[in-house]
C-alpha cells in the first residue's frame, strides 16, 4: 500500500529528541498520528481509537503517559474541560477554546478575540505562564 504523503518519522524523531524524549517506536507512531495533519484537539480515548485503526499496538495507559510526556516537553497543550475530561491541543500558541458540550468537541478562539481588563497578581514567588479560557456552548434548540 503506497502512502499519499511521505512519512514524517525522521523529522518527528528529531523533534522528540530536541524535546528531551527518547524516540521510541510507540512515541514516534503516536507523534505521526498527532502531528501528521493540521492542528487539532484530541482526547486520550480518541487517540487510542486512531492508534487501533492504524494498527499501532499501544495500551490506553501508554497513550495517557505519552500525551502527558508530550505536554511536559512543550509539544502539546492540555485543555481541561472538567475534572474527568482533558483534550490535548497540537497548537501550543496562545489561544482559547469553545467546548461544544453536545458534541464533546473543541473549537479554537483566537487570543485576540478574548480581552481581559486585568489579571490578578500571581502569588509570591510565582509567575503567570498562560491563561486558558474555555467557553462552553451547545446547539440552540429552536
């Protein structure tokens, strides 16, 4: 079976190494799934399903560990929707999100579309690293 685009494995291997992560077979395979197209938001369960379809044999626990490792290395941004659901965003730039509750889906909001009059001072010895705004929406019923 021929691919419609060349593998990004050599490039992703270098990206993982530069991020301080060992480019294991599973990490490279998951990186190809995550970064092989346009920016997107993915849950661990969604990535696990995609890995199964792509014949990447990996447990859900490994998916969670890898997503958190990629996040800690700065390759992904974690967006917590509630205590039990997080999405991982391949776009690590400053921006915010709509969360479509009835579809369990994230939509980007440009950072310039959200304005703050002021932010509170960070506690002593701390700095603000970024601000996440999640606006929850659902389809309007006529």
